[in-house]
C-alpha cells in the first residue's frame, strides 16, 4: 500500500508504519460508540455543594496555593474564521442593489441584523473604523449600508485587518476605558485570580505554528504593564500540536487520500493531540480552560471562585488518595483499612469496585487498590444543561464490563439507538471544559499520561478536501478518551461560568461588555 516515498514521508513526521496502518484500519472499521449506562446527575456522579461547603473548599485551596507549582493550560490554536461565518456569507451573497435588511430577510441571516445594531459596542469598532477610513478616503460619504459593507471587508479581507486569519486568542475581545484587550491578555489577567502562586503565574498556550510570532509580539506589548499592575510575574510558554500526532484520511472508497503531488495528506488530529503537550508539563496542578471562555475582569472575580472550589475538591481527594497509597506501601494494612479505601474510591472518586473484590487475597486486594488509586485525577466543573446536544458527563460501560464516569462527546453516541438516545435526553448537565488536573503521583513523580488513553474512543468525521469527501480521523478527545482511565470527579458549577464566543455576536453579551 505504501511506496518508498510514502515511508520516508511517514518517518520524517516521527510516525511509525505500524501507527499509520492502525489509523487506516481504525477508519475502515468505523467508530466505536460509547456504551452509555446512564447520565451522571447530582448525587450520582456529580457533587453539588452548599455555600458553606464551597467557602470551605475555596479556603482549603487558598491555604495550599503558595506551596503548589500551578499552570494554566489554554488550547488556543482555534482560528477566528468560524466566528465570522455569517459575515463571509454576507460578503459572498449580498447584492448592493438591496438594503442589508432586505438581504437579511431574504437569506434568513438574522445574525447580520444583530451585528449591525450592535456595531458600536464591539471591542474592535474603533480599530476597524480607523482602518476603513484609511483604506477608503470617501468612507464618510458612503450610505449606511455601503459603510457597513466596507467595515466588514476591512475586518476580514487580507488587505484590511485580516481578522479571519488570526486565532481567536488575538482578537480584541473586551473594551475597557483605556482600550480593547485580546482574549490572550484576559487569560493572563485571570490567572492572577486563582492560578498564581507566590506572585508568579505560569501559563501554557497551545498555538498554531503560523501564529506563534503574533502571540510573542502581543506578549511583549502587554507583559511589563500587566506585571506592574498585578504585581505578578508571568511565565508564558507555547507549544504546537506535534507532527507525530497528525493522522491520514481516506476517501469514501477507503483509498488513502493524496495531495496533488502524490504525497499523503496528514491532518491535525483534533484536540486529543494536545495530550502530548499536556504530558510535557511538570506541574502539580493544571487548570484547563478554552481560550474563548473568558469574561470581563469584574465579572471574572466571581467566576474564578468556582475554579478554586473545583481545585479544593481535587486537593482534598488527592491528599487522601496519596495517604492511602503510602499506607499500602507499608507492611501492615488490615482488611478493615482496605475496605475503607474501597469505600473512598467508590464514594469520593466514582470508581466502580469489582464484585470479586471481597473474594481476593489480601495481596491481590492491595494490588487492586494501588492500581485504582495511583492514577492521574481530574476534577471537572459541570453546568446545568440548557439544550446543548449530548456532550457531557455519563456513566459508561467498557468491553470488559467495567463502569466508569466519563465525559462523552455527542459524536461518540449512537443516537440512532433508542436506549442510548433516551439516556442523552435525561442528561441534566454538560461539560463546559473547566478542568483541574493532578498529573503527579503520590511520590511526586509525573504520570505518563499516554498510558491512560482509550484508543477505541477515536472520532471519524466527514470532511471535504479540495472538493473531495474524505474520512478524517481524530484522536480520542483531550477530556474524552484521552482521559478515559483517569480518576474523575465532577462538580456542579453555575452556568454563568460558561461564556464561550462561538460567533462574533457573542461579544455583545453582557458578560463580554464592561
């Protein structure tokens, strides 16, 4: 199947022939759907806390914060182009003989109406206007509709501000009295609220290689002023999705899709590829949050308390797990001790204990408990479902009959199976991607996170490449199959902690307005 040139190309990426053949077989065999047992709900996989309990967890985290090596891990390679989809449609389909209102009615593109009515409230309004006037000296004499058309062209076109080329993280997100700031800058500022230690904040952004210089330039511009203002030293690092995580694609006839020059097309393999980047970190605690889920600073103070809550829950459980593991290393562990450990695993860490556990010898019980306790831990915020389709916390059964708590994406669910569809319908919460992770073991050594992945949880998606339909392979999602064999704790947090910017109009919401 592979030529000599293919093998050279594959090896130059740091991928083995065995891995590539496994990718081909994975696509040909189709996706393995998750086997949902039930939705995780309050008291059954999701913990909910009273105000006093929340305050106690926040205090617990704050009391340990300065003894921890903390990092905030932000996936930030997402392109801004998707935010502007309806504006590209407008540029392609708008006929200047009609009004924008007429275009909106005819095309059903109501988003353009919202965009136009909120125009002056966007954080980039002044910057785009200034550029539009520089590019078009007659701008002030244009009709309202003509001016809006020029405004949008200036935002998106290559000879204008080229916003659609930028990653989301470098777009103006919020407007303060002293000017507009990017999502990247807001994440630095936010880290001072919960992810700093001894006036130092470590942040790691995963970015596209083509954008790295732009992030460096933005950091250089804002760092000194932010450090003075917050009395915090920022240690910011970047990484790219690694080439060896890229995957090939097949045509709909299950042939390898090739570029025009005959080489194999390799594609980025989704956010699951970032497990490699996460695995390179050497910190005690890792906060994970998406680049576009950030609000203006005043609102952030309240939201950030819930990060401390989730971190406090993680630390309490981790401390007890570590204590048990040290005990298991010792010579005298009684039957009663082990029953207490099994109860802790079941009640606090959502681990299903095998029915045969009671019948095991003391030594086997010890090994079983060690294996279950000595794993990376993630504590994940979960918010009440407000119509988001599918993706969220579920109890899942694997092929060996083991039941575990997982975050499952909609694409992993066989929605044509009525029983599975009913479970999804009864789900009460969804995953806002708000995680706190413990990636070191009880001896202070880093886990190799690659050992806790379920490779069966890969995604197969249909894409188009140069007009041809292709079957693309994505690695198990970062917080889905890539963390399948972690210990998971789910904590209810309010829906106001989840404020992603999916379209540019989301920037008009109150949480993104000062």
